[in-house]
């Protein structure tokens, strides 16, 4: 199980890194669509962790104190060459940040990595595809088992393997 989790995490880190390096504009990747990373409000899907609302395209600095001390923080120079990317690891969830034109640590991805954490709609790793469709509907794109919902300038990606949820990620569309 640990090897599978480590493999999944490494794969997701690579995907996020590649997505952050590709596309975007020369001003830090904000697509200009009212997803200002200065506040913590979102018209897209919002993740709740320890009673704290966490949304992509918002400044993590506004919620770090509320989330408490992460178990680890990983940092790497941004592949766009405009600052530093960070990964904040908490119990069951990783929060990725990247520099944007509006702040140094805009949340780019929220990755649920444990069945101990669920979405506000009650979906967790191990939920069935039927559970996902009951919670979020059937208006999604399906690319090799990755059910992608889009709302308010963000994506909610739910990977289905063997009929059950294998991973859940909230991702900014500014990375596209």
C-alpha cells in the first residue's frame, strides 16, 4: 500500500509540475478570469479541511495559521522561473502552491491522498463511481477513468479505478 501511495504521489507531483510549466502566460499563469489569489473565496469547488475552506487560486498565506503546522513542506524553484513552488503536506492531503502575478503562493492543486479525508460532498478514496455521480452529477468529461468536473475556473478530477475512487484533486484552470 505504501509503495502504491508513493507511486501515486510521485506521479501527481510530476503531472502538477508539468502542467505548471506548460501553457499559462508570461505573468505567472493567472488566466485573468476573476480567480484572484488574494482572498479565499471561490465560485468553484471548495475543499474543507479541519473546518477551514481551501480553494484553488487563493493565497495559502491567508489560511496557513488556521490549518496548523504541516507535517512537511517541500519547495522547489518554479519551472516558470518566477519564484518557488511549495507542497504543504497535512494528514491525508497535499496542497500545492505556485507563484502567480498576484501572490507568491497561490494554491494550484489540492490532492486528497488518504481515505481518511473526504470532500464536503462526502466523497473519499474508495467511494464508488455511483457515489461520485450522486454527489456531483454526470456532467463530466471522462479521460481514461479520470472524471473531470469544471466549475468556476477550476477542475475537480476524480480518478476511478476498478469502479472506485483512486484519487481526488482540485486543480486551477490557470495551469492549462
